[in-house]
């Protein structure tokens, strides 16, 4: 099983995403079972945000983790940029902590850049970290220029991770952002590693090369897509699934090793970027 290290904590490199979860009362029981299935399969990291369903995803996570030892989990939450100020950040954090039912988050991210000065946000993140409400802080949807600005600030290098969109269909960060992060030993949290909306286009799920590689590993196409994301190292992939079986399969993808020939075949099918691309976001 591949691992990732964030803020000195080593954990399986496939965690649990919760975007679009918690919105339906009829799906709540199945969604809780899916999160628990992933935990039982070995997942430790759970990623959520105050924005997801206006707190409903956080409440779902809280219900799902009740049977487990909190200290064995790595909980990630995110603050909206409009709430990332000296006046609002701690209030938002406290509300999220209450929704999840925990005393602290292992990682607290600025969800994306907004109108609040970055220095002000970092000062507040450092303050709530010293207060013990978070173990570490990081950022999300940051590109090269954003990280370079961050690192020029006091405590900027205390950033523990950057969460960005990354999958076979969206490889833009490989051109300059990912190399920069690897140089600075900054872990990547890859959201939508199974490509949001692929179930509509089928560009990845119906690809013959992916299907062939999946068959050779007795795996699903989704598992191969996750194994591909993990190949870069120092990355936590956070696929979302409301299906308990799929949630287990996602975590088990961390055991798959793709061969050089398979990686080359995927490179030909889904070429890496040759120029700088705008940061892909959803």
C-alpha cells in the first residue's frame, strides 16, 4: 500500500473525498456506510469543507466516524476565502469542528484565493494552530505564483499541503506546479482523481487502453486511474464514492503498481502538457 506523509504523519495515499455528499437524507445511510467501508479498508484521511452542502458533508463525516478512534484518523477541512479573515476564520473553524464533532483538525486549508490578504489568513491559521484547534494548515487551488507569494510571507513555509485538481484528463500541474512542489517537498492532495463528470462523457471510463490495463490487473478502470495519480509520489488522492463497494475498491487501488510499459501506454493516450496551462479547477 502506497503511503504519503503530511505534517510528519504517514498514512495510506488514498483517502476519502466528501464533495456532493450529505445532501440527501435518503442517501445518508449508504453514504455513511461508504465512508466507513473506506476506513475499514485502510483509509485514514477524510477530506471535507464548510462549503460542501453548507456543512452537510461535515455533519455526514461526523456521523460516519463516531465508531472509530479519532486519533487514528486524519481529518482535513477547508475554510471559504470569504471567511478567511482575522474576524471570521476562527468562528468558521469552530463551526466546522462542531459539525464534525471533533476538537481539532489534522489539516485546515484555505479553499481558494479570495479578497482577504494572504498574510492575514496565514496569521490566523498560525494562531489557531498554536491554540491547538488545528495540527497544520495548507492551501487549495494554488498555482505556482500563489505558492511563490505564500513562501515570501512569514510562516509561509509552514504550509503542509496544496490541494489541486489532478487526474489523467487534467495533467496541467505537471508542467511547472508539480515539479515546484516536489522540489519544496510540498505534498499534493489530488481532488477529483477519477475526473469529475467522466460518468457523462466516458472519456476515461470507456477508454480501451485503460480497460486493457485494468483487465491485466484484475482491477477496475477507476482503480487504474487512482494508481496512475499515485505514481508521482508524495500525493494523497481523495476520490469520492457513495457506494461502499466502490469506496473499498478505491482504497485497495493503493496496492496496484503500474509497469513502465503501462505508464508509457497511458502517456501516449493522455499526453502530459508541453506548455503552461491555466490551473484547472471545478
